[in-house]
C-alpha cells in the first residue's frame, strides 16, 4: 500500500472512529437511547457526515447528503427520505418533533417508517433506526476497505486539522476535542471564496 493510500485510509478510519465515539457511543452506552429527540439528532448528524462522503457531488448540500445516506440505509429509508428530512429539520431547528410519531420501545417496531395518519405522518422507532444506521455504517466501512477509488474520493472531502488548544486547560469540566488531530469536512472552495 502506498503512503498516499495509507494516509487516505487513515483519514477515513479516524472519521469513522469519531462517529463511533461521538455519535454511536453516547446512544449505545448511555441513557441517551431513552430519548428519541437526542438519539435522532445524533443519528442525523452522522447521516449527514457519511452522506457527504458518499454523495457523487462533493459540493452537495445538506438535504442531498442526508437523502443519499438514507437511501444507502435501505429501501424503507429511501421511500421515506422526504418525511425523514422534514423530521430532521424540525428537530435540528426547533428541537421539537412536529413531523412524526416517535418511540424507542420494542412495541410497535413493525410499524417503523409506516404512515400512521392521513397527514403523511410516519412512525419512527429510534432503536430500529439506530440499528439500521449501524449496519449501514459498518457496510460502508467494509466497502471503503475494499475500494481504493471510493477511499480516495471520500478522503479528498476531509482534511486534518491540528488541534493547537491542547496546551490550554480549563478549570471546569468540559469535553475536549479529539486529541492531536481531527478531521473536518472541507468547505467547498466556492463557499470559502464567498466568505472572504
């Protein structure tokens, strides 16, 4: 494996580790899984990030990225992309669910992503959605391990950023950024030029 391929693989693996630690870890290892809104906010953040890695257009906006990964998660999600994106927006912008029925219980799991009312309101089981996200996440990870072209394309969308604030310590409890380096999604050059 060339140094460049190794570097690209390392970037992607670090990004996957961050998703495991910052998104899946809290859902799977804490009480967050009991709260539908918190679970979905974390999952939609992961869906957006992974959608950025797989969408054919490196400059795709948030909605296209999210829909790309929802589609990757399977046919049920592909069918409900519109409703799930509406749910995501209501949670992200208001932290209030106005777009679906939600539950984390095992009861009614057979109703996941089905329309519950004539107003196009769907039922979302956050436990099932988390399991489906994890399966898609692991499948994507395996695809990246087998496909150098896919790794290269995704790695070009990420960059290392040195964390130069590690020398500063707070006297209060706080979650620090990941140590030494962190991968951020690159901002498209067009948007960077617009800001300047």
